[in-house]
C-alpha cells in the first residue's frame, strides 16, 4: 500500500508491503518505508532514504487513479509495478490472504514432516 501527499510538485508518503518470506514461506515479512519525491506532469520520482546518506530512487508515472513504478530486479533490470487506488480495508484483506498462505504453507510442511517420520512397530513376544 502506498499513501502519497502532494503539495505542488513535491511528494511525501509511506509504502507498506507484506509478502511471504522468501527464505521461509511459512512466515511473512513486512516493510514500512517513508519517502519523499517530485512530480512533473505524470512523471514522478520517489526517494527512499536508506541511512548513512544512501537513497533508493524509484521512477514512475501516474495516470488517473493508477500508478506505475519501475522497480529494480536482482538481475539489474527493472519491472513495472502497477498500483491502483484502493482502501485500507482492501489492503488489510490482502495482508490476511498472504498470512493465510503462510499458515497453509506451515500446515503443509508439518504434514510432510509427520508423514515422513519413521514409524516404530512393536511386536509382541510370543509366549512359549
């Protein structure tokens, strides 16, 4: 979810994201980041301070109620991230869906572990 305030050509706001943890899909990870930015016509640049003077900039466009950000990928390319106008309730429902997926992944992992656990068989000794 992105929340943006605009005053003339200056932007400020926050970005919140919840996703499955890439190293452990049975958990979620959340990100909250504040940003500033500029807007010129439909073009915009968002600047996310990273500390120690480092800044990550994302460029994008706004058209009507849709925003498209160009997000850097691990291979150095960029990919468009399209965002549409929505409500906090819609965002919270989507977060609940991600959390439900993490729970389902955990249940599946627990079931797989339980089914692969060695079964101990006991035999009764025969009486002579």
